[in-house]
C-alpha cells in the first residue's frame, strides 16, 4: 500500500509541476494534478480489459480463464 501511495504522490507532483511550467498557474496546475490521475486510472482499467481479451484469444481454449481474476489466481 505504501508503494501505491508514494506512486500516487509522485504522479500528482509531476502533473502539477509540468502544468505549472507550461501555464504558470497554480489553479490550473492543481486542477490538472487532481483530474489527470483519475482519468489515467479509468484509461488504464479499459486498457487492461482490452489486453486481457487479446491475450485470451492467443491462449488455447483449455487454458483460458472464464474470468480475468481466475487467471491471476492460478
């Protein structure tokens, strides 16, 4: 959990710093730093779903999990 918290903090700081460097606005930087990680998380969720389908098609039928979570538990 600590790794997740520190990664999130790093992500927030990078988003804030880049936006501040480009705009010079603390308000815009704070807004982007708050919203961008949320959008990135949603995008990552769908990215993983797509890759699970792609990887599932390449596996033989007997090796395919019926649900993505089952595949990771094996």
